C-alpha cells in the first residue's frame, strides 16, 4: 500500500473521477435525476415478480415484496404504482440501460422479508441501488454493469422508532463493472457467503457497523490497479483484514471515498 497520499489528494481525485462528492455526511443517498422517465413493466409468474426497465432513466421504489412505485416521471405498467399480488418466490429486476435509480425498502411498520432470491441487473450507464431495512430470505445478486455506480445499504427506522437492519440470509454477490463505483454498507447483517467485486476503475468500498457471520467465505476485491490513487476500502474494525484484496489505498474515513463521515 502506498501511504504517501494525503486525504485531500485522495478526496479530490475521487470527487473528480466518480461524480461523487466528498464529505456528504448522511446525504450520501443523493436525489435521483430530475430527468428520470420511462415506463417500467412488472409481471408476476408462478410467484416470481419480474421488473423490467425500458432503457430510459428509470426511477422506482420497491416497497416490501410487491409494491412498485414510479418517481420523477417514471410510470409502472402505465401508472404511478403497481401492487403485485401473489409474490411468494423471487424478485428479478432488469433495468437495462439508462441512468437508473432503484430503491428496495421495507413496508412502513412491517418488516416483510423477500421470500426467495433478489436479483438486480442495472445495465450500462450511471446507476444507483439502495437497500433500506431489507430482509432477503434467499440469495442476493447485484450487477450494476459498467458506469459510475453506487450501491448503498443501510437500516431504517420504523414508525415505532425501531431500527431495522438490512438482513441477507443467503449468499450476497455484488459486481459493479468498470468505471468509478462506490459500495457503502451500513448496519447490515450477512449470514452467508459475501463476494463484492468492484472491477476496474477508481472505486471505493466502505463498511460500517455491519456483521459478517461467515468471514471464511467473505471477500472484497478491488480488482487490478487502474489509475491514481487506486481503490480504497474503509472499515472501523480489523476483522475484515483477511478478506480484503487488491485495494491500493486505505483512507481512514469513509467520506474520502465519497461516502459518510463517521
């Protein structure tokens, strides 16, 4: 590791290269583009729900296991929202191209688990995925495709002020493709295998107050070095030291990766 870089240099490079701002604090989950639009299609077959984007800049929320809401001009099956009934298995999200925003969150007051697998393919261009208090009973597979992408995971407070952590029971896989990406994981529980690979580009991964129950099956891979100053990883504890590979620079504050300032 090269320890000669100053925090300021690292911050400036990441800010310019990734369209992420340093020192965002808790505003990390930036507002999606006002240009979002298009029509997202939702179908349910044999208990599986399939959500398909149209190649434009789509902006949707998936609430609980069945409600899909369009935002910022995006419609769902031609309407503002669609309630998918009979979802008993997997959720498969295929956004195709465009600068897309997808948030998956709990139903207010109800911590409903996604009963099967959760799979998200974002396609090319600059995308953002948020998980807020999500429970997945099966596997979680994320592929952001190429582009400057953000994957943001955190808990959420219920109306009764209970804090609900995101909880992934099965294998969790995240691949961010080429270009400049940020993966931020807060207050999450991973009960199975974890594989996070950020591909080529100047990327950042940070983990805060999260629990990895299968450390012998956990890996964070920064990929081959690609440009100055390389990839950054941040974790407040040392328990992940043995599972982090191919990261060239280790800042001591997540804000210098474009994430929160803890």
